[in-house]
C-alpha cells in the first residue's frame, strides 16, 4: 500500500467484486444491500478517475520515432 495507506487499484477492484457478490448472494438485508451498493459505487467512481488519470499519463508518454512528443489518444475498449 502507499504511504497514505490507500488501497491499490487492484485491491479496490477486488472490493467492488466482493460487494457485488455479497449483494447478489442475497445474504444482506435490503438496508445493508443499499449501503454496500453505495460504497461500491463510490469505489467505482474512484477507479474511473484513476483510469482517466492513467489515460492522460499514457497520452503524455507517447513519442514518435524521432523522439518528438506527440499526443496520441488512448483507445480503451469498454467491456
């Protein structure tokens, strides 16, 4: 984990998967399901922002054969 004790991208993604599994399993009450859903959505929004930042970083890192920096749009497939 980082200095701030934040979870890694992969750990956050695993949390979202676990929340989804718990909600789908029916083991949670309605109120707990709603709370878990809200937490999961908050985490998903955080992951989305991280991905956007990563896209910007990758775009900045693109260079052509002559070593010139060029801005290249990163295409991300949505699955």
